[in-house]
C-alpha cells in the first residue's frame, strides 16, 4: 500500500514506545513498514528532491511532532522514549493522533511557530494535509517552479524564431559547453543553413563540435524530422547533434536516435524550460531558503 501520511504514523510510533523502553528511529521505521505492509519498492521511494527516503522522512516528522507535544522525549541521537504524558494518551485508547489532537497540549503550537506555518499551509492545500512539512515545502517549490517553466515555454513559443535559436545556444553554453557565449557558440540560422541552426563546442578547447537544430514546433516532432536532421549532420561531416523543440518528440523519433551510429540528443519543450531554470537562463533568482535540522552530535556528551 502507499506510504501513509506522517500524521497517520503518529499513533503506531507512540504505541511502539508504549512499553517504556528506549527505541530508535530505525525501529520506528521498521514498525511502520511492518504494520502497513510497505514493500521494498515503496521503501525505496525518495522525496522529489532526492534528499531522503519518503518513509524515513514521514516517520521522522511523526517523531518530531510527538516530541514537540512532549508525548516522547529524546534519549540521544536517533533514540526516544515515551513520557508520562504519552502513556496517559495511550490509556485514552485514541483511534488516531494527528496535529489537531496534539494541539490540546500546552505549548505545542508555539514551538518556534513551525506548527502554525504547517497549519496555514494545510489550509491553503487541504488535499496535501497528509504530507510532512518538508514535503509541503517541496511541493510548493515544485508548483512555483512549474509555473515559471510554463511561462518560459510560452514566451519561447511566441517569440521570434531567431531569438529562440539564440536562446537555445545560451542554454547550452550555460550547461557548460565550450565556455563563454562568444567563444563557444556560433549562430548559423538564416537561409541556406541546411537544417542546422547552430554549432557549439563540446569542450572548452573546441576539439569537437555539436550541431544544433532548434524549431518552435507546435505539433509533435516525428521520425521524418529527426531523420532529416541526421541527414543534415552528414552534410556537415558531423556525428553529434542536439535537436530541440518547444513541443514533444514522438516515440518513433526517440527509438530512431537510439538505433543510429550518430549521437543525437532530443530535448523537448518541458525539458528545455527545466534547463533554463536550472541554469538560470532567462530567469533570475528571487529568493533562496535553507532547511535546517538539529545536529544531534552537538548535543551528545563529550568524551
């Protein structure tokens, strides 16, 4: 089954600690995985950022909330034990424990304001209430980035063809091909370009060239168009090329490039927009936020 939301994990984690012994976060993860029959494949699922496994993240946040409500207390790095308050909650035999349940305990909603922020985010996105605070931040970031990428793609589609070709070369230079825009990329384009819109150095020394075709297609780019580009590479005595479009490539087109001796990379519209944001081409950084976590080693007794 899918990994439950972090609030669903609170009660199972508290019950694990109900024996009064000290337990580890690894034990909590194993308890959750067993109780909810989480498969090996599901355990391997990562956060969108790839920073940590989803199961670990949600279990971690369940533990964090329970500690802030003082139902659990820390017993050292990655260790926890139930408190008298936690034992009292288990005696009530609650059907579930969630953020709203924990709000009854004095001080829970004022620990640095983080629970208030979580509450506001859940109000804005009630369908995401099962996500941990870290997941909510990542989901919000992904949504905002997606909106920027959509606008970038729309502007490229509506701009002048020559501007689009130059923008594509800027992206490739930004990715590290050949160094500076002036030294690495030479715009071809125009009449008689024989299907090649640009050429870029694969390395800073210019030991190899990569030819580029950039087209603002609206319809899906099929195999015939890619075959034509491959033929243009023959005319330039080239073996490497990048074909970029604002639309998409058909499955046949992608199969074709995998079968020929030439190396042709296909970049569709969404991937191009993603590269533009990643390498900050046509965008500027508005704000940057850092996510911090307590360094348990700092609080461990010294030798």
